[in-house]
C-alpha cells in the first residue's frame, strides 16, 4: 500500500463540528458589544484562530489583545468540544482499519489543541494520532502549506507516502499545490463541492463506502 502516513483535518473531517464555527465569531462579537457584519462567516471561514483575532480586533475596533480575543472565542465554543461534538459516522472504523495496516496518523487543525484533545479523549480516539499540529502553534492558516509541512515532519514522512484528508476547498487546494496526495470528504458546510472533486485524488461522500480510497491507496 503506497499510503503509509495520513494527515487529518479535525472539524468537518474527523468530527461533525463545522456548524459551531458558523456562529462562533458572531457570538463572540455580541459578547463584547459589537454588531457583526453580514459577511463575517464567509470572511472567517478560511482563517486560523489567530488570523480571526487579528481581523476582529482591527475591523471591529476591539480594545483587547489578539490573545484575549482568541481566549474569548475559545470560551464561546469550548463546552461543545468538551461535552457534545461527535465523530462523523464511520470515522472510527476507518481509523481502526488504517491503524491495523500500519498507517501513522496525525492531525492538522485550526482548532486549538486543548479542545481537540478533549474531544478525542472523550470519544476514545486519541490513540490513533501521534501528534496534533495547530494553526495557532505554527503561526499560519491553511491558506499556506506550513501546517502540512510541520505535520509531515512530525510523522517523519515523505510526501510520496502521505495523504492529506480534508473537507475544506481552501485547505485541499493548499495541500495539492504543495505536492500532497489528497482525500476530500463531503461536509455540508463547504459549498465548493464541484471544485473539490476536480482537485482531490479521492472524493468521499461519507465513511461508509471507502472503496475509492482503498483502490487509490493500493494502486
């Protein structure tokens, strides 16, 4: 099997959690007495947490540091990660299969580490991943390849044996442009499905039928 390493996104890929971020920015702005503009959700969608904090501070004239804004956003969503978020159906079974075949896995995510750790531990999934790499830690969003390169280093892997699994078009585009093999998984919160199908090596509607993936992995 040519795939020996896998870099997984978290929200929308491993876990059915994208909807919480649809309103996180809006809820945070209301909490500090600011009225969000109509385009807020679309603007923040491709940003890391730090990039979002910088944007909110500048655009909405929030008299707090970027770190304080990040903490505020995290408080807005953290209960969801600690107590409610669930993996996508079929995901755990796929991770078990990959692990049994010796595939080494890590996570590359825009969500902060402590929230990801909490959800993984609660759902009995932490053991599948050797490392968690976050956009905050590398100082870059997924519009740049740094997080995928850092994850590759953590895995001790080469691009030729590594696949990036993502649901978001902007992240997939970055990974493809940087020479990674990619698996795209459908998530209702990503509207650009036609573009995703065009650039991904494998496209999955869900994790119940993995025939396309195993055929690609074994080619």
